[in-house]
C-alpha cells in the first residue's frame, strides 16, 4: 500500500469514526464577540439644542450674538458648554475675522466641534495647535488630555491631566480628573467573563444511526452499513475569556487575550470499536501581540497558540497568526476584516481520528447599533483547509447574522441570537466514500439572561445551540445536534 493511498484511506476512515474532530470555530468567535461587546465603551451622542443660526440659547432664553469680541468670546464658551454644536461654525468664522481674537480659542472650538462630529485626527491636530499657542491655558490643557484619553493614549492623557492640574482648576474639575484617572485604571485592568453551567446534549458524537443494506439476495442482507447511534448526555460546561491591554506609547499597545471553554459529559461511548470513548473536551487559546488603538481604528497583529484536549488526551496543538482591523464609521456603524493562518499538528493519540493540516481564513464583518441597547451584526467568511491529500482538503464559505438587545427596565433582560449558514466542498473525489464530499450546515446559538437575578454576583444565562449538517454523503456526515445549558456568569 503506497503512502498516499494509506493517507487517503486513514483520513476517510477517521471521518467515519469521528465526524467532529476539531474544536468549533463558531463557538470561539461567539465567545470572543461576546467579550468584545461586554468591554466596549460605547460613546453616547450629545444632544444639541435647536436654535436658529446666529443666536444662542442660555438659561432658557434666546440671544442674538453680534460680531464683536465681547459677545462672541463668551458665546463660543457657552455653545461648547451647552452642546450647541450647530452654532459653533458661524461663531468661529465671525470670531476669526475680528482683529485681536485669540487663535487658540478658535482652534479649541474647532477641535471640540470635530470631536463631536467624530473626526478625532482633526480634533487632536487643532487642540494640540491650540496648546502650542497658549501652553498655560487650563481649559485647553484639560480638553487636550480628555481627547488623548478618548483616543486611547493613556500615557499622554495622564501627563496632560497633570499639566492641567498645575495650571489651576476649580475643585469640581479636579474631581472630574480623578474620575478620568479611575477610568484609566479600570481600562488597564483585566476584562472579560467567566461562566459555569449545567446542561444536556442530545448528540455528543454527532452521529445519525444510519443503516443501509449494500448487498441483498432473496431478502437476505449479505453486506450492511450501520453508522453509530447518537449518544446523549448530561454535561457540565465552562467559559473563560479575558483581555488586557498594556499601553506602550501613544496609540501603541501590547494586547493579551487568553480564552478557554469546554464540556464534561457524564456519558461515554459504550461501543467496543469506537476510537473515542470520552467526548469531554477543552479548548485553550492564548493570543499575545501588537495593537494599534485610537478612537476610530483598532488594528492588531497577534501570534497565538491553541490546544485541544479530548478523549482524555491531548488531541492537537495549533499555532497561528491573526491580522485584524476594525473601523468605526460613526457612533452606529462599525466595519472590520481579518486574516488568519493556522497550522494544526495532532498528537499521537489525535492522529487516530485526524491529521495535520493548514487553515487559512478571511473574515469580513459589520455591526450596526441603532441605540446603546441594540446591536445588529453579521459577516462573511472564506476558509481554506489544506491536508496532505486533496480528498480531505476543502474550501468553504459562510454567512452569519445576529442581534443583541438589552430590554428596558430594572430586570436587565438581554438576548443574543446568532445564525450561521455554511457550505463546504472537498477538493477531490474520495474513492473510499464514493463521492466528492459537499456539506451544507446551519448553526443557531441563542443566549439570554437577566442581570437583576444575580446569585452571589453571578448572572444566570440560558444558552441553546442547535446544529444541522446535510451532506451528499448524508449517511456518514449528516447529523443534528442540540445543546442546552444554564450558566452562571461573572463579568469583570
């Protein structure tokens, strides 16, 4: 038997024995997205008072602002302090035309207007220019430090707040700066969540119990094909997802993202021929790398390692590199893309049910938040799995869409629902299976919880996951699986 023939035969046989031999990328992405959403600081839109051009609302009354320094200087401050952003362009334009005006005040006003409009590069450029023009102005120093804070430049923000305090600020503003320092300390700490749950899975081995007679004569079956029956089991599951960012300088950071989740099933496979007896599993990922983060963009380049434990042994160790970029178009829309390359290397035990391979993946995603309580999100993925042989190698595409909503009220009821559709096609005809494999898969994940029903600081969360896999080789790869669990989650 040639080496290539043996590899094809072993891969085909492994697929029949254990159709789900890898950790599930969908669960990993769902948990990472959930963590990202829980730690994301959402900016709240500022309310602008409606007033006709050239006028100013102050203490409930409307004032006409003439084109004089005595009138426009306080008008600019009042417009900024009361969020009357629509009035600022007219005030600034008229103020700049007057002899004896303060260029630093005009630049500060233009900076804060750009900040309100979401143009942080322009806001920082104008405010830094204003600070150069009047380096001892306490208000400009304070606003510049706040802009650095909002642009995730923590080191510069700390230095800026210190200079603002030295310039002299009233007590109430000094208390505000203390709140910013506390916020920066919280930012620099670990964020994420941990959860422990109990539940039930109706098909831990992703089997279908298919039976067919391949050779029959006179009502007697001489050669039959019988697939394993689905095994159901009670389970204990857990999740742990953490993230921490260390500011190096400016917008440059070191980012750490450890993640782990798994299931313990009380039932094992009773078959004497199965190569997998215990389907309990654990996945652990450690990602560490460079991150560029500002008010609009998040760019990361991070190598990572992934370890999968199953059947009471190490199954595989994978190492990869991920490049990701996300961009906030405004306070509602966010777009992003990522490239991921990973190498799977199976242990001697894992080679009984799998084989080493490379995986390359491209993702495009977007989210829309019509309010701070609701987020609609979705994306597309293209994945390439490259094995030693073409019969096992595959290409797949997937689309996903979901919604997160936090209901109004003191109960704090939230729902997160995700749907995924995927099609996968192997590269070549498999003589052992008699077909070139082609699968269509649906995955539905629903998570719901009530923040007010805390038990010792833990929020109860119901998690339901349902998978349907159809294949042109349905007798081998078709299955349905439902998993339900009640989890207690701690977010921090």
